[in-house]
């Protein structure tokens, strides 16, 4: 398959999904000189991009018709399937020789299905989920985990370099999604530890901000501690990454582990804790809203 290397000024990019992270990511591509066409279920979330020069399309198919490369950054596997494989999806109108890049966190098997469907139309497909949250998206410092054909990866690397700092091809289709599951397992343990630690600090009468000065530079240091503990201390639970989306990721992880016939007990416990987060109506808050759920569970009445 002949794949043209992405080039600012000439390679037309379509971007689908301009939410918390997608809006920043699409903005970086626009600022790097890529002609951009966007679609989002809520047009208001794309208005700043349109004002900066992006064109609006009314469906994923219309985005694809105007693009050489189409990037998806949507929420759920069902949304990914609809965007790329649906009746008005990208693959109905993207021309042979084009490339699709799914940057959402989704199911490895779905990434493989999309890659197979794309190949049948002469289109390259990469699954390229990211880590770094809203901060990484805004600062173009995301870690990008890629699955797919090495030639397509090399051709699309200039696009990835507009969005992130750590860009690694992990293997064939689906490998990017499997790597993201590894990432989320690591986050699950670290995030629950941060929230429980902040709860302990408060209940023991310590000043959490002062505690953070001591533990933030030692062996307990982590991205979760450095970025989310200050938000917890400030009472800011707005999302860099939605709690309900993390629940989705944990579900994928546990299902994949069952399919491979092994257990992840700690991840299973964290999944149960996050079901409490959803049960308390906190799904639209950030993942660190786990702190609020723990406080309510431990309420003294």
C-alpha cells in the first residue's frame, strides 16, 4: 500500500471528537499548518477550531470525503465503531490511499476489525490511544501508543509529533490498545493510592499540601500524585479525564484478562470503587472524584 508521508500545508486532516482532549489536539494540528475539517456531536465544542480556520462537516463520512487522514478521538467503543464502520462512517467515503487513526481508548479486537475493513478498501489504519490527560493534550506532551503497519506509522509520525513527546509503535493492529490497557492498570493502582493517602492525611490532622511537599519528591512520586493531588487539595474535581470513561477502560481490561484466562485482583477492586463513583453521580467528574466517593463511604454521619 502506497502511503504518503503527512506534510503540513498539503495533507488534509479530518478530526472527529473535539471534547476535553480532542479540542486541544486538533488545535495543535491546525497551528502546525495542516488543513483541518472537524466533526463533533456537539458543534459548540468545535467553534473555537472553526474560528481558527477549521472547516465543519456534518458527519464522519463528510469529514472523510474532505480528508487524506482522519483522526478519531471519541468516547466509547460503540462510538468508535459508528465513526469508522457505521453507515455514515469514515470508511464509506475515505479514498484508497488514505489513513485512519483511532486515538480513543477502545477494544483491541475492534482495532483489529477496523484495520481489516480499512485494508479491504486500500486504506491504512492505526490504533493510537494516548496518555497524559488534558494537561498532556494542551501541552502536546502526550504518550502515544501505536498499533498497525510500520510503513503507515512512519508516514503518520509527523502528525503524532504535533501531539506528543513519547511515540512508540508497539506492534500490529490492536497492540496500541493493549498497551493502553497496561497504562490504565498502572493508573488504577496509583490513583486509588493517591486518593486514600489524601484521605489519611486529612483524617490524621495533617495539612495535605504540606504532606505533598514531603512525599511528592520521594519514592511515592507519580504523575497521578503530582497532577491530581493538588486538584484534590483545592477541591477541583473537574475532568481532565472523565471518571465514567475510566470505568469503561477498567471494564475492557477485566474482560480482556478473562479472555486470556488470568486475574487482576487489584484492578478488580479499583473497578468496584469506581462503580461507587458512578453510583454517587460523579461520572462526569475527573477520575480523582474517587476521593469524594471515599469520603462519603467513610462519613462519620
